[in-house]
C-alpha cells in the first residue's frame, strides 16, 4: 500500500513499487522525493515510513526489508542506499539466493533533523539519533549518537569508517 500525503512532492521519474505482501510505503507532508529515487519492497515485510519535510535526492534506493522509519526534517543526499535486510549464507551446499534472509536487526531508524551525505549505505540495525550528520560515502551499521548541545560537544559526524 502506497500512501503519499497530498502536500508531498514526488517526481514523476521516481519509482515507488507497490508491495504484494502488504508492506506500506508512507510519504509524509511536505516531503520531496526526487527523480530516480527507487522504493523496492524486497527481503521482508517491513514498512517504509517517511516523516514530514524530508528530502530524498536523486538516485536513492530504499529496500523495505525489515523496515525503515525516517523522522521529520531529514535531508538525504544523492545516491544513498537503505538496506534493512541481510541474505542468509551459512549453508555452502545451497546457493545464497535460495537461503532466504537473516533475522532482523531492527530495520533502519533515522530520527528527526538528520543529514545523510551523498553515497552512504545504511544497513539493518542502523539507528541515526536526532541531529547527527553522516559524512558522504559512509557505511553505517550501528547507532550514531544524537547531536548534544548541552554537553558542549561538537556536531557528531560519522566519516568513512562509520
């Protein structure tokens, strides 16, 4: 099921594929889905829920897998991949494509006011806390702490080895 808020803007060149397994793809108010963004129901039955005032730039790919939740006012640069699923591969006597998928690590969660730089890959179990910045080209598979003004810490940024 695809639900797009009437105030959201989705490029006619975006590709939002509907699920045959009941996965929901939800785009919140005032969000922008640029050209050549691909939503692909694959590898599980998780929902993709995008909050309000988000921007997904050209070339991003979001697999539904174990689910993706994106908060409000999130900026996602070009060519990012969200892959909340992992293939099973333990049985060397069977082709990987026949082994299904590994248990969920919780999908992908992106909290409010996050900036994800170009060409990033976010994997199953990734949690990006409020206000963090993910540097271009990063691979993220765990939790990134929130930006903390009260602690006097600089803006938390994940670099190439995120």
